[in-house]
C-alpha cells in the first residue's frame, strides 16, 4: 500500500496568516514522511494548483486560521472538490466563527455565557444603554475574528466608541459582552461522535497584558500556561464537560478548543475554535503533550478521525 497523499493547507488571507503558516510548519514537521506524502499549499497564492491537483489528493489537513479558512469558505470548496479533510464541516465552521450565533446555541443548550449586545456593521452604538445593560468594563470584539484580534476591554464611553469604530472599519459587526472576572481556561477536544476532552489549560497573562490578547498568545513568555489547570476536581470536570458539549452542539468533528472563564463556581463559555493553532507555543499541542500524546501521534490521530468520519 502506498503512502497517504496529504495536502497541507496553511497561510491564506486572514489577519492570522502568519500564525497559520507557523501552524503549517509545525504540522509538516510532525507528519511521518514514511507514512505520508505531503504537499503544502498556500491558498492565497496556489488555490488553482490545489484545484488542479485534487485528483491526486487523499486527504487535506486544513490549518487556515480566521476568515476564508476557518469560517466554512474553504470547507465548502473542499466539499465541492469531493476531498476529505481534517476539521469541521461548513455549518459547524461558520457557526463557531460567528460568536453571536454560537452563543445562542450555547445558551439554548444550557451552557452559561456572558451577557452580550450585538452592534451591526454601520450602525451607531447606544453607549449609555451598552454600559447600563452590561456593566463596566465591557469587552468589545469583532463578531467573527480569532486570536483576540481587535479585542479591547473598555471602561469608558470614549474607549468603547473607539473600539467599536475600529472594528466597523474592518467591515465587522461588534459583539459587546459583560466582563467576567475569573480564571481564563481552555479545553481541547478530540473526536467525532464520542469526543474526549484533553487536559484543561489555565492561562495567566503577564502583568503588562490585561487579557490573553494576540501578543500574549503568540510571544514566548508573554503568558503562563499551566496544564493541567489548578482547579477543584468538580470544576475541572465541568470545564471538560462543557468543552465536549460545545463541540457537539455546534456539530464539530475531529478537533476543537473551547475558551472559558471560571468565576467562583460558575463556568462561562466564551467561544469555540474549530481550527486551533498548532505552533510550538499553541495550546492544543500543550494539552496533548500533557496527555502523553506527541505532536506526531496527534497528527496520526487527526488523520485517523478524518478517514473514519
């Protein structure tokens, strides 16, 4: 039997392009070349090549973060090309990317989420109503971006107005949320119909970062990541349970990672990532290592899940 022919996609068009390329580098290095024949594609520059080569591809490993990669767009193209791929399908990808829609799904399933207001692109924000409804400070972020891009924590109307204006300039609707004080955690999930939660990670941004922002995520030493998280046993189990439930309710497959806040005995779900980062500083590989799963074995597992789906 010949090697499995894998197309590895990274790069793309979004503001997370550089992180996607780094994820691609890490995945490429971890794939066993004795098992897999791997060819890399950057859809921004080589989309036609991918389409032309589709008849010689057995499986696509999709590590495009952000828009036109994690939002169902590329998944739809791969479906049209009749190509199997690692990661969630069109619907789950689109739902998870839109934080307003995914929160409705979470809330209707019984998961606790922060209160929110949505400010459509181009509409004026009622700042007095925003603060009176959500309290101070408020979290202002794009409704469909990843890696905490353009996210701000605002205590004044001026700060909120500037944050909203900046996001609208990006062509995005705004999601304003109540600020929940607590412990930032995240929990990766592996699986299809019977997903399993990996160890929970506790995230402590350094003092110069107010929250786990883009710099805190990707600059070495900018945050402390403790795995397994230092939580009471019952709360730790609840975080894992919520991550699995979020994975299921959105219809995710193969992998996901759900970010949450633990506030006293409550667990608030923030969002689910359907294509988590796979760089050397990323959280999903950290949780896998803590569970005794090497990066190479993690790639094998994702491939097995995609082929079994």
